[in-house]
């Protein structure tokens, strides 16, 4: 197929593009700046500079490529994690998941593209009621009244808009591999990434290679709807955070009470660490025939982060 990867120079895009090329697809991949054109070309793609927030830029790029399918991987999550002000930290990404999604879908309709695959998120943000593990039938939590509310609203927009158009939204777990956790590891080594309360909140993880392999399957099978792309072992913070610290030769994380974490880091950090809900990959395994290379973050963390 002719595949258009919006955000091809991003963390996941860099893993996805060469896989698509290796499978015989003709790939056009976008970046926001000329500095990454050479990178995309080395990965085997035709590189295009595109502003995902500019409807004309998107329309021109898609119109020139005339793809059979579009993969939406546009984000702008950079810098030191700022959970307390997540609305600011994710401000551009939120626009890419709302305005950018709409621009891509409009371009798809204008050029006759029948299938769109889009990035969503399913790490710790399952609805905070009932059991600890959620499926695609469960909504993400709206995080009403917190700094995460605009982030969750944008995620919901991606899922609703893309599935309504007959495409597929992939709820990737929290990424690791290829430096994805560098900023968190730096905080761990400074003992600035504590456990909150009893660390009962769950999170689902996914290695970038496994996220890329699932994306290829969803694309080639023209999947529709929503899929949770996570590993086999959603786990509470009390398990994965000390384990990650051990993998990177950091001291065990300190533990802070909920009231202090709320004061210092805000309500979102408390929710993630104490009430977060993970996700199940049963549907992706069953319907896409997908099997993660790293079934658990335990082996993935140990291999990837201890050798970093």
C-alpha cells in the first residue's frame, strides 16, 4: 500500500516506518522541520515537512502523496514531565489530537483514503471505577476538574472521530525502549520520583517495538474500532516503580503520603499512583493475531533500561 505516516519522525514513527518499508509498503512520512528529513529518508520513506495544525499544509501533503491509508502518530510531548500542569505540558499534543485529527480526516475524505489508524492512549487512564483492568468496552476516565481533563478530552476526540470515519484507534500503553523513559529515570536517580500512598494505581506498558508491530497489523488488516495495545501484565506502581529503579541501579523510590503528593504534585499524580486503571490486550491478541515480543515490562525493563 501507499501509506502516509503523519508524525513519522516521532518516537514510535521511527520504529514504524522501517517496518512498513520492509513489508513492501511505499511510505510517505512527515516531520515538522527540515532537520529530520534526512532521518526519514534513511528509514526508507519519502519525507515531507508538514504542519499538522495547518489544514492547508495537511491537505497539500496528503493530496500529493495520494495514500491508500493514513497513520496518525502526531504528538509533541517533550521536556521534563510536568504532571502537575499536564494541561500545559500536553497543550500542543492536545491540539494535534483534536485539530490535527480533523485535518487528517478531512484530507482523507478529500482524497478518497478509506482507512485511518490513529494513536490513542491506554496506560493508567481507564475509568476509575470497578476492577483494576479495563477493556475496549470501558471508557477512559475524563479526569474532570483536573489538569488531565483536556488530555482525556483530546484522547476521546481521536477515538470518536477516527472510529466514526471507519478507522481504528490504538490505545497504546505507556511507552518504554529507545530512550522513552529517560526523563523519568533521571528523576528516579535523583530520588524525585516517589511512590504515592500504597502505590495501588495500575499502569499498562508497551515496548515501542511491540507498539509498532501491532500498528502494522491493524493497518494491513484494515482494523476498525478501538484496540488496547499493551503488554500482558498491567501492574500497580508499587511493583513496577521499584523494579524500574533496580534496573537502572537507582535507589528504591521514596514513599510519600497522599496528602503531601497532592500538595506538591497535584491531583493527577495522586490519581495515577493510587487509582489508575490498566488495560487488557485480549482483543488485540484475538482479533489481530498480535503477540508482544515483551509480554511483561519486567523482562522489557531489564533488557532495555539496564543496558541504556
